[in-house]
C-alpha cells in the first residue's frame, strides 16, 4: 500500500477513535492532545517501519516528537485549567458538526507531516547537508519562540490582576502573535531540512509549510483572535495604540 495513503489512514483512525470518546462524553480535553499525539504516532510508525535509523531520520524524528510533546504539554495543561474550548460551543452537542472538525484535524496532521513522511521513508543514508543544518536552526528558533510566547501568555493569563487584559510584554511587545510565528518557523525549518531529498513529485511536500502558514494566517489562527480582540477592546485606546504599534506576526521593534 502506498505509504502516503497508509499514513493518512492512520491519522484518520487515530482521530476517529478519539472523536468517538470525545463525542460520547462531550469533552474538549482530547482535541489538542490528539493533534500532537497523531504527529508523534506517525513519526514512530515511519521510523520503525523500515528500521533504517539513519542519523538524519533520527534528527527529524526528534524534531517532530519534541515539538509534539511540547504542544501536548502546553495545550493539555491549559484545557485542564480552563475546562472547555470555546471553539466547540456551537458544535459540541452536534455529532456530525463535531466530526467535521476531527476529520479536518486528521487531514491537517497528514498534510503538515508530508516532508516527514517523505524523509522517514527514504531507503538510503546521507551525510548532513548545509540545508539540513539550516533547517535544524530555523526549527530550533521557531520552537524557542513558540515555547517562550506560550509560557509568557500562560503566566500572564493566570494572574488574577490580568483578567480581561491583553498581553503586551515579553515577545508580545514585538508581535501580536509570536507563538504562531514560531509555529510557522518550525514547519518551514522541517521542510528546509528535507530539501536535500526533494526532487520531482516530492516537491509537492511544500504544501506542508504553506498549509500551516495559510491556516494560521487566514483561517483558524490569527483571524478569530483578532476579531475577538477588536470586538472586546473596540473602545480601548490603549489596545488600539498597542495594535497600531505592534507587528501582526513577525517580531519587530514597535512603531513610534
């Protein structure tokens, strides 16, 4: 069976299994957990399927697994604290609508994993190239930014005196969404890491970083948050000033 089709079936099976449980118990605690777990599961499946364990494959697997563990740790601890995810308020009680989210999540994970699927399925060994090292550096910068931004926001939000306020310090002083910038860097880094092995139809794996960038920029990342803040702080002059001075995505010095 084609490895791309088979990995999609695995992603689908994992998400359908957790959807069944989440739908029966009307819980939001498994969605983000399953998202990260699916990446990790696909990585280990691919790594042990051929049992080649080349250095570049071990490095790639480590990059994806570390990213997945960090994501699970952060998002799972957050949902345990806030109890529910407002994204599902209108669909939690509607199994078919709720299912659509899980099906999209299965497709999203598989799409983002395309460079990983390609590299972890390579039959030959190669020495680390300049592109691979560049990809590791970009990934590491992205993971550091994403981790720091999420931690800063988590600490800020959990202080009683900050209830109803927006975070504008730390990395958030230089970007309104530094965590999403870090997320994009992680997957562009992984794609660049894979470039040494990409030729012909394998160039289609560029869909991975383009997909995550598009989703975060135009669909489920930045747009709903910007809409929420624009509504909540529509008459707040300090927020409007923060918005005017602060870059939307890429961390930059605030405008004067």
